[in-house]
C-alpha cells in the first residue's frame, strides 16, 4: 500500500548506504540473512520474556536492514533470481517469528488467549497474502493490490507492541485485531484481482479455430 513516492524517498536515503556497504565487500544476500537472523533472534528472545519495548526497537532495527539489501543489489547493477527468492523466504521467516513471538508473549506473560488468537490469525493471513501474489505471478497473473502489505503489517504490529511497552493498555490487542481485519480485506482484494486478471487474459486470448474451418 505504501506508494511509489514513499519508496522513492526511502531509496534516496538507503542507496548511498548500500553503495558504501558494497564497496566494503558486503553482499545483498549476506545482508538479507543477517537482518533476518537478528529479527528472528531478538523477537523470540525479548517478546516472550515481556520486554516489548526493547523487542520492538531491536526487531524494527533489523527489519530496516531489509531495505539495505535492495539498495546493495541496485549498487551492484541489479539483483539475482536467487537473491529475490532468498529475500522473499527470509521475509516470511521474519514475519512468522515476530507474530509467533507475540503469541508466545500473549500466552506466557499477558495470559490473554484472545491476543494469542489474533497473533496466530495474523501469522496465517500474512503468509496467505504473500502466497496469493506469488502463486498468481507464477501463473502469469497479477495481484498487485492490498490494504495491508508487508510494510503495513510490520508497522501496525510493532507500533502496538511498542505502545504496550510504553504502558499504553491494550495497544497491542487493538493493533493486532485491526491487522486481522485488514488482512482479511487484503486476501479478498488479491483474490478478486487475480480473478480479474485471469478474466482479462481470457478475453484477450485468440480464439481457437474450430475443426473444418
């Protein structure tokens, strides 16, 4: 959902950093793995022990490294197919770890089955949202729509945990249930977009001549 202007603004900041990291000998794939490992490790360590503010800040910091691997790829003249697959895979791992850690916190610290349920629903829907787009593209269709894509999911979830860490009551609960609603809308949006894309291809397909013509 974040528009192209926002992404262009971010690129103006990250591209010089990416160029510097490439000159130092780092690779985009190494940055992808490093950022994912840090996000997963700190999420599973800090959230289940009730350190929501520290968890929010550290996980957010490592997630931001995901912006640098793209900048580094551009500095090297473009990414590779393996790098794209690795990046998407690591994104799914990091997202799953974050929401699993929040669910763990809900069970162990907050003792809130409702919050844990919201976290687990968000975890599943987040994977489905990404899968619909990937499967559509593999079939030659498009699904480039969505109320809450990965950036929005991370922002909403981490704002909720951060505010709860600051002592705002029920902030993470409200954030995750809003995210559940937005994720359901996004799944529907993408399925509708895939259907429209498929119908559009069917309409423009060349009719097959009947036998004897």
